[in-house]
C-alpha cells in the first residue's frame, strides 16, 4: 500500500518540476531594471572594438599590404578563419542613456594587398586633402639656463663654483 501511495506523489513531483520551469512569455535577452530608465541615474559609457579616427581611415589606400594596414589601424578584432583575406573592424559605443552607435569597416585583401573597402566608415579623399594642406607651425623658444636655489644662494654669498 505504501508503494501505491508514493507513486502518485513522485509523479506529481516530477510533473511539477518539469512544468515549473516553463513560462508562457520569454524574458528579454538583457532585462533592464526600472532604475536604468530614470534619467538622473548614472549609466556609464561602454565602448567596444578599435577606435578608428577619420585621419586613420583617410590614410587607407588601395594597394596597401596587410602589415601597413595593421600598423595604421591596429589588429582587427574580427578575423574569420574561413576568410583570411577579410578583416572586420567593428566599434560600438553607448553613451549613458543614448542609443548604441555602431561603426563598421570591412577590408578585403587579395594576394596580401588591399583591394576593397566597405562599411559605414570609408576613406574620403576630400577630407584627406583638406587635412594634408594644414600645416602646423610651432614656435619653440630658445633654451634659457635657469639657476637653482642653491646656486643663487652661493652667488649671493660669493662662493659661486663657476667663477
């Protein structure tokens, strides 16, 4: 009689364990708390990927080899094992409560030379020409030797070692 009563109890436990983990509605992939939507709550800036400036991208030229591109842009974060001649640079940034920005740059190589550039960030020859015409002139003052406190003190009492 005891075995007969324990069988329905075990059955109920198994069924409740299997159905207890299921839901009718699925949770969001990244559930946000209620406080994240409040504007005065601080939310830090999140950056991922290589930061590529306009100057770096404008310096790209078709015909560059992989070493030159690697020196200019850095190591690509995405290199496909199956497509070794394709480099993907993806950069995302989310500033506070603003929506996430994503910038992509895809470089295609053939025989170790850059043959095609794709993505949201592309070289702009006009922008590069404007940047190249800018000259930076620096006026560097002549060197003035300064005397330290000890040397000034020694001069005042007449014990200057240079004289």
